[in-house]
C-alpha cells in the first residue's frame, strides 16, 4: 500500500538495496522457476516505483547491506527517512474518531506493536504522554512493520494532554488489568 503523507516518518529519501535481485532474476530465468522470477520482478518494480517517487536508490552488495543493517538476517533493503513527529493539533486536524493514547511506554517493541495495532484499528493517530520510549528507535520502528509511515505520532506532557482533554468532545477511555467491563461491550460516545 502507498503510505499516506501524514505518517510519523516521511517517505524515505534514500534507500540502499541489495544488488542480489539481478542474480536472482538471472538464476530464476535460467532455471525457469516462476515463483523466484515473480519475486525478483516484484523487487525490481518496487525499486522503480521508489525511483519514480523521487527516492534515491543506492544499489550495493549483500555484504555491504549486511554491514549497514543491525539485524542478523536483513530484508535486503535499508531506508533513511526523516522523522516527522506531529503536534497534538496536527493529529486532530483530520477529525479522527479514534486515537490511541499511551502513557510512559518503556519498551520499544511494545510501542511499535501498539502503533501497528493502532494503524490496523483505523486510529487517526497515536499520542505518547510523558516519558515514553523513542518511537523512532530501531526496535520500535521495526515492530511497527511499516505503520510508522501511516500513523501520525505526537508527544505531549501530562499537562498538555490534560489541557487538550478539556476541549475534546468525545470520550476518553482507559484500560486496566482489573477492569470489569469488556471493551467490546462498553458504551462509547462519538465526538460531536
């Protein structure tokens, strides 16, 4: 899917990609393996689409790409993107009906999963209150599985959030481990 322009990271400006796809394409043609051929052609199409969007593509060897990536088995691509955190007012500019609000999340993997889940649930943004982990850390971005490009992310102090809360026309719903009302049965008020 094409990432919207309002996500927390802009579309990558520079991408380093493995040149191994050319070998894969030649090998697939020689061995007449349709699945490998389709994968190599899809990879080439993605690179061409990125070029058309103005992204600088730097082809490199797999060894260089492995050295650039911080994972044991990199996916064959490394991107550099500008962080673009939103202001609270920007999150609400599109009149979202659902927003995920997190207070002092400490684990980057958990935060990335929350951002990914918020994207899947159709949230218009994620607001991080207080001393949260960096949403742009390698671990958090990896855990978002791309949702960092689709969801607006704003940081706010507790005081800023409470001041905004006074102006919000909808419900603010919290969760607790010992809650007695199932979230699927709760009565939610829509913003007016």
